[in-house]
């Protein structure tokens, strides 16, 4: 089988709006927007999303905020630039990027899953802290924890857009329960002119315990609070970390 990885953010990035369309993020966006408004109040607060991808989630949040978005992938940033023309976009790595400005809130959605070691996860939190004013907020939402991940997890779906149809199977498993990584393999099926084309893509993502998250957030200069985030397709628990930057 192919060892090619993260194709969804490079040569297969054109699939993103079909596979995971912006409307799928409306409920999550509403919860995050309401948390931000509750804590930051009205007004044009400055928010930064690290790992914004296609900007599908940000699309439901950005209105009324002064928003900036960072992602590693130029192809994904191109989607977000089209969808969110009022947002400032930068290419960068959430572990190392320094924009030289501060924000009232930093958001890291599922892109945090790509932090595969404790050092990477800490580096992303340190980046968030470096871009926040004292008292500013980090909102972070990983997909899984050691406590919630069951192996294997399998998901499949057929998605149709105006000019495209794709069926994808997503298979997540834990090759080594003693490390901090799990793997998701995507198989994409395209029916084109009576022929079947199949593409495979592998993603290595991080898996940490809830207590590791709490410790690394605290070490990186945050007071973390964990609240329910009921937005999974399979009913497993998910949590939103709402973290205040300490002085
Ligand atoms: C699942 S996509 C995010 C989708 C996004 N939530 C949306 O609403 O469209 C994950 C993103 O994480 C980005 N990413 C992975 N590692 C990163 C890193 N170290 N720094 C910044 N972005 C990263 C990828 O380029 C990809 O665009």
C-alpha cells in the first residue's frame, strides 16, 4: 500500500469542500462563537486560528471579529481565502510561527491532531501563548484522547457536489499503544466515465491523555478549563479546552 501522506492537504486538497463542506461546521461554529462572545464581550475582538485548513469552521465564527488564519498548506489556504475574503491569511507552522502581533483569542480546531509528540503539542501551545495578551483565550479542540479513542474506528460516506462525487473510507487505528501516535488511512473512490479510480492517503496524528493536555497547557502559561463539546458523529465524548493566558 502507498506510504504517501497528507495528500488531502496537497494534491487532493481540491476534495476538501466536497468531503467536508462548510455547512457541516455550523453547530460547532455557533458554540465557539458563543463562548468567544460570552468571554470577550461585544466589539471587534482580534482572533487567530492556527491550522485553519479550508476555513470552513472559521467561516461560521469570523463575522464581527478581526480574524487572522495560519496553515501549513497553501492549497488549503486557497480554499479559505476564497471562503473568507475578510480574513488575513498566512502560511506557517503552528509550532514555530511568530506573527509579531497579539490577539484576544487563539483557536486551534482539529489541526491540533497533527501534533504527534509532547514536544510538538507544547510548541503549539507556546505559539498560542506568544500571540495572546495576558487574559486572552485559547480555545483548543482535539478529536481524541487516550481515554476516548477506540481502535479501529471506521467511517464511510459518499459526498456529491455540483461537479464531483467522492466516496471515502476513513480507517483509524493504533499501531503502537505505547507511543503518542495513531494513524488514519483514507481511501477515496471516484467513479469517472464508467471507471473506478482509487486514491490512498495516510495521516499520522497525535493521541494524548486528558491529564497530559492539562499539564502541557498549564506548563505553557494557561489556566485550562474543559467543557463538553457534543459534535461527534459517533457519540464519543469530545471536549473543548477554554484556556486563559496567565500573566
Ligand atoms: C482537517 S484540516 C482543518 C480543517 C478546518 N478545521 C476547516 O474548518 O476547514 C487540518 C489542517 O491542519 C493543517 N496543519 C497540519 N499541521 C500543521 C501545522 N504544524 N501548522 C499549521 N497547520 C497545520 C493542515 O495543513 C490542514 O489544513
